[in-house]
C-alpha cells in the first residue's frame, strides 16, 4: 500500500472553489499516488459563507477546515479535529492571502506552491509559483522568484465540462428556433439578492422586444433555494419594482425523466416564466446564445465556450461591493464605513480599464461592460442588439475562444506538485 501524502490547499471564495479547486482535486485523484486532500478555508471578505458546504461536496476532498479553525491552528498550533498530518506532504495556495499558506507551512513543515494571477509574496515560503498567463509572470521582477515561476495556463478552463452539445441542449430546453439568454447573478448572497431582481426586471424589458426568447437562470452552488425565494421579496426586488413569485419543480408538471431538470420557476406579474437550474452552469453556458453576468470566474468560463456576454456592474449600492485591504477595512467602520465606501468604490472602479476577464486578457473591449448608474432598460437595449444580430454574436464568440488559452493547467499544476514532493523526499 502506498504511503499517504498530504495535499493541504487553501481556497477562499466561490470563483476559486469552482474554477480552481475543483479541477485540481480531480486531476490529483486521476494521477498516480495516494493523496489525502485537506482544504483550509481562511477568512476572506469575498467569501459567500457557503464555501465549506460546497467543498465538502467534492468527493476527492477528505476534510474541510473552516476559517475559525484555520486561524486557531496558525496562531496556537491547535490541530483541527480529525486532521492528522501524515508527516509528508505539500501545501498549495489556491486563494486567500499568501500569508495563510506561509504560516501553515511553518506549522506543518511542508513545502509550498502558489497558483496566482501574478501575485507574489512571502517568497521564501514558496518553492514554486504557477501563473495562468505569461503577461502575469512578466510582472515578476525579482530574478530569484522569476526562476521558480512557471506559466501553466488558466485552471478555470479545466472546470468547464458541459455534458451535452449546444444542439442537444436547445432540443432539451425547447428553443431550437429561438435564441437563449442565460442569467448569472453571482454567488455571494448580497450580490445574488440584488442582481437576481435586477436581471429578472431586465428580462421583462427584453421580452417586450423578443417575446419568443428562451431564458434560464443558473443558480450558483453557493446559493440555496431559500435564498432565491428571499431575493424575490428583498430590497433588490423592492428597488426595481419587481413583482414575482417562485414555484418549486415539485409543485409543477415537469418531465422528471429529462436530463435537464429545473429546480423551479420564477413567474413575474408581467407573464415572464424563468426556469431556474442548480448545478447545471456549464450545460447552461453551452446552451446560451448570450449571458448576462457580473464580473468574475463566469466570464472566463463563458469565454472558453465562446458565449457572448454583457457584463454589468450597477453602482446603485456600491457599499455592498467587497474590497480588499484598507478600503475593505474602512467599509467596516461603524456608522461612517458604508458612507465612505459609497464614495470610494466608484473612484476605485474609474481606475480599472476593464472589469471583465475577457476584455482584460485581450486588452481591448470584446464584450460590453455596463458600469455605473445603469438601469434594466439600458442593459436590455444592449442585449437585444446582440441577440438580434447573429453575425455579431459569432464575431464575439470567435474572439473569445482565441484569448483564453488552452485547457490542461490542472494536470500541469499537479506535475509541479509531484516535482516538489520528489525534491523534498
């Protein structure tokens, strides 16, 4: 029987869990060796609060250590319940703050590897750095760090695995002759509550121009059905004047034998019926002719499949956008924090040329980004223009596929882990 080797991974927020962690643990499970995977989830302002639950659902992960236990282990050395270090292992940074992995390695005496989007820090604590793109690695100026940095590709591309072709999916959903529009309102509760109402209201406006348009809502694994119901009567719905109800599938006459089963359906007072799907994001992305989404991992995944998108950042409530560092700390100051953040966030965003990953990778605007005091009417106007022009959609799709790169990063990262382990035998 092979000796068990610890792989201790840190991960912090929905994008890293879905786009980075999942393909890496799948690649580890498929590679030779007996790996025992433990995931530490450090505190993070970008967390949804559901990270532990979602990571626990990954069959390759043996144990999940939450934020409180992670900090306690680092500070006091108190070993989390059920965690018995094997004595041989490696630590892998897949999100959070590099300091957490650096400090964990001091406790465990394991070598460490970091996969980052150009970030380097605590360099003496890391044996290797891996990055998605060469332009990120080019920012590394320290010769010693540059020597131990490798460009391996974007892990997010390895996560995108639809089960069916676009044609098959259109037949399943029933829109073989009509375009399909996908809504991706985010994974964090505060984003989801606001963006769900915003996007459903946008759909109402779009349907006035394209009544035969097929629509679908992809509910993030980090969002529960209860949160969906709450969002339809929350402050976002009140703000946009949305009148809608949710009907779970168990109360409807859906064909339970079909492979794409909705969780339920949102019905609006204007007659819009919006099917809601859970754990089907990649099938739905492959089905869609256009997506409405906020910035983040979704934009890379859509690009990998060549799906045009409209990226929206409404700034009606900028104080609800999470920020790192000093700006994030200021936002948590009692009484004045939210007021100060309302002023800081718009100024911060004006310094960012592009918020969506495809545009950042291309260093040019390939997909529309609507940022600021934007209404559902404005978003619907942009979406209708794209939906009505198949040639524009095809041009965007071709360009998107060119810029994201090729899959295979997860296997290459596992190769680096194996090299470092063999060097430390």
